[in-house]
C-alpha cells in the first residue's frame, strides 16, 4: 500500500529588505513520503527567497515535468522555475527552455561534487542561477521542521535569518552561477 503525503501547515512571514517585499503566506505543504525534512525546509526557504503573490509550490517530487516551485504570469507563461537538489544537465537544459528564469537551490554534502561536474555545461544557459546552501545550514534548518510552523524569514544584503519557535538559523547562500 502506498504511503500518503504528510501535510504541513506553514505560516511564512517574509521580510525581504533587498526586494522590498513584506508579506505573510499561509501554505499547506504536502511532504512526499520520500522527501526528507531537510528538503522540505530548503523548499520553504526557496519559496521565501522568491516570494511573490503568484508564486506556487507544485507537486514537486510526485511529478517529473514540474519544478518544486514556479511563478506563472497572468497569461500562464512560466516566469520562474525553481528546482532543488542536483538536477542533471538534461533537466537543466529542458527547464531553461521552458521558463524565463531558472534557479537551482543545491544543498547537502554532495552538492560541491555535483557542481564541479556540472558547472562547465551550464555556461550556455543565460537564464540559469545556481545557489548553494551549506550542509550545516541545511541541517540547522531541519531542526526547525514541525507539522505546524510559524516561520519568520528576514533577508538583507543577501543574508537570511529564519526564525521559528524552536530557534534561529542564519544562512548565507553561496551564488555559484548568476543570470547573465
């Protein structure tokens, strides 16, 4: 019998001083049975970093042809395609062809190895950004995971502070590749 997704209720308050975006998002997040708490928290952090009124969490792991997060225009064009982890060059190429902007948020202990293998093949993708969260930051975020969360995310000068009832995590994302 297949396992069902675990539902998380998240109140995500974003104060992004860099983009002058201040909003609270009430999210119902389905955590796929194969998804770790670490990945779930990185997904929420990626949502906060790109927060917008029309930004949406997608089905993520349960579908191959959707990113983890996307932003569609009012005319249903893909403005932003956000992926987590370490996608293959083929998936990067396909994603860059589908959306105006693509961001990959990598994390975990093998992210450095993946980037060393992949970075040369990404130079032709002008609409691709690659951002890394250190293994330590991702693990610290995991400690904040809870089925019912109130997260406050403050972003200033590229640095991120994520606070919850259980603590505070300070994150400095590393930009491995920027859009040209």
